């Protein structure tokens, strides 16, 4: 899953794709690099980010969706607002990637009324404050329990399990130790029976370990992606598609054991 942030303030590429054409051109490059799906976002949810209105978000993403409708890969929209979900689905989105796991009023209904996939992510708190001393008794058990509950609620609202993915939400209201605990025990999330989407690309946890600035975390991002796949991830949300794809192809070839 290639990341296309049409925002001025995303943590890694904020402002670089602030015009629709720049975002479309970048998305097409990601497809050339091997992206299987694109994730288009019009609101930054990095720690400390300020919210934007649904109107602002739609002004950013709708021209990009329109420009990529014939690009040949599914288009995901990264949003937590039901009104944005509905308009994105009308504009051709195949998936909704929601950091709030459809908690907003009307979000469950917006997705249930369509035939799109949806990724349910765990976070604690809001982006402005979520990294201010997050606390858990048992991070893996609590995140797993939350995601299990959201899966059940989505199904109760008429969204079949075949359309669901989950994301444990690395970096969303978690300390470095919380993130590492989730990565070590990631198989427990796969036990919930739906595909696991993981976003570790360039994240601050990698910077805390390596001391590298955000745009110098390629090697760390690839290492994290490889670990995630070995521990059950089915979708990797990444900035660096070609390099990550190469690494995963090596793993897949070694594990095929057909020669």
C-alpha cells in the first residue's frame, strides 16, 4: 500500500504533495514501483496534528481520486469522517482506512451502505495529545480486545468479515516499548481472522531506536516491514514501495521452497 498524503503537515512528506497533480504524479510513480493499492489522505493524523474540516479534506482528495480512477489499482482513502467516506466512495474509493475504527457517528452506516473494504485501526486519544504518556496494563491484550470488539460491531452493522482489515496502530497513543511489544506478539492480532495491515514506515519508533531523522529511516523501515510480514502482516502501508517490495520478494522466494 503506497502512501499518498495530500497534506501540508504529514510527518514525513507534508507539503510535498500539496497539489492534486503532484499527488497524482507521485501515486503513478508508486504504481510503477509496484504498489498494489494506494492510500490517499487529506488530513494528517501524526502526533500533534490539528484537525481539518470535512470540506478541506474533500477539496484535497477528490481531485486526486478523480485523477487516479483509471490508474489500474484499488484506491483507499485515509479518513475518519463519515461525510468524507461517503463522498470518497462515490468518487471511486475501494477502501476506507479509518484510524478511529468507524467510531464516529454515522461511520459504520456509511461503510455498511457500500461494498468497499475497511481497515479498523486502534488508537488511544486524539492526534493532538495521544503521545502524552500513554498507559496500558497489557498493550497487546488491550489492543487485541478493542479490535475484536470493532470487528464484531462492524459485522453487526452489516459489514461482512470479508471486507474487514485491522491495524494495531503503531505510534497512535503508544510508547516505544508498547510498539515493540506489539511487534513481538503480532501473531496475536492475526488470530482475529481478518487480514492485518501494518504501518511502520519511517515512524518515530524507528528514529528512537536508530537515532535517524525521518527521511533517513529507509533501512529501519525495511527491517520493520520484513519482521511484520514474517509475523503475519498481509498489507504494508509504506512510503518506499520499490525498496520494500524487493525485500518482501526475497522473503517470499525463500519461503516458497519449490526448488
